[in-house]
């Protein structure tokens, strides 16, 4: 009986170990999807561009110029998306920003779309992508203010980067973000027992350098004194990430220029598609109040 119990325990432990290793690989498997469509499909002129991160990963994107632009918009997609994500209306959103006087840089995060990289690092390595994108955007229009508009993971990357000072931006719009990547993963994999989930996160970090704790907007906002204006957007019917994530992040900010726009009847990252006009109006009202008028006037005069 004792031998049988020991054998069962060993088999159970090995099974759990194997399951955790499998989950770690699954967590970090590249979320690469085809980039479906281009701004040209909407009659927009655009330029295929690429730039390199600090760790020498090549990122691919589009740069769209707006005549007499008053700012540059850097668009960052969600975990499983691309710069042309149809489920979030990203092409149409790029068109709307162009029409309202913003240059647009839309790009694929590493391991997604057409960019380099072979894994999803849960934000730990992707956090190097946004500084490279903002640097490229500034190189194209040095005198213009920069606004970052991110969805899901993209929004989380923007909040953390601005909060810790690794990126300088004049304003941030974060749509459907989460308190931490670990919380996001836990919600997405809620059926996995907690000890097994924890072990999988450990293996993801040790084997693939994918740290589930590297991107945590709630902790970043609590620790920062940044005065960068931030608009948080969240659908009230988001079943993947509850609107309470956004509410808690915004509530932790000491910045008076932090605001929240809750979109009725919208799901995860679908606020724009639910009501494009209202969504864009909220974003532009926020940006108009956030951008430094002096820099805009100087750029226009130049």
C-alpha cells in the first residue's frame, strides 16, 4: 500500500510538472496573426516602416502623415492583435485620427503581425517595443507632441512606460487595460487550479524570460508621480477584463489629469466599434485639453 501511494504521488507530481511546463509554453507561444488590410483600403496614403528596439528586434508598422499635423499618435494593439485588428476597428481609428490632424504610427509588437520575435513575453520584453516606437515617431516629427493610444496590453505598456519614465509622452489613452498581466492571465485561464497556474508562471519566467509581473499598471500608478494626462477607457460589458480593473488603476493615480470613460454595452476593446463618433469625440476632447498649446503653436508656425 505504501509503495502504491508513493507511486501515485510521484505520477501525480510528474503530471503536474508536465502540465505546468505545457501551460508555460502555451502562455508564451507567439500570438502571430496575419495583418489583414492596410490604410490604403480606406483610401489613405501610408508608408511601410520598420525600426529596431534596444535589443535589436525589428518592428514593422505604418506611418501616416496628416497635412499640417498638430500631433503624432502612436497606436499599440492588444495581446493577440495586429496594427490592423478588425475586431477593435484599428484601421478606421487610424483614419479618424488622420482626418483630425494627427500623424499616426501603427506597429506590430514583437512576436505579432509582421514584426520580429518568436514568443509572447507577457510584456516583459515587449516593454522595449514602445520606447523604440515613440523614438521613431519623434524622429519623423520632432516638434510635435506625442500621444499613445493603446488597447489591452498596448494600454498597459503605455501606462507602465510613462509611469516609470522609460517613455516620454504628452498624453496616454488606455483602452481596456488590466491591473497586471498576472491578473489578466488568471482571468483568461480561470479553469487552471491556482497552484498549477503559479507553477506555469514560474516556468514561463525561468524558461522563456516571460515575467507575468513585469507589466502591472496598478502598481506603476501607485508608485509614480507623473503628471502626464491619462484617459482610461473601458467597456461596461467587458467579460475578459472587468471594468473594475480600470476603475482601480485610475483611482490609484494622484494625477488630477487622469479621467475614465466607461462605454455602455461595449465589450473588451470594442468601445470604438460600439460608437465610433462618441469614442473619437471623447478621445479628442481629452487630447485637446492635454496637449501643450505652446508646442502645437510652435510646430504649426514652423
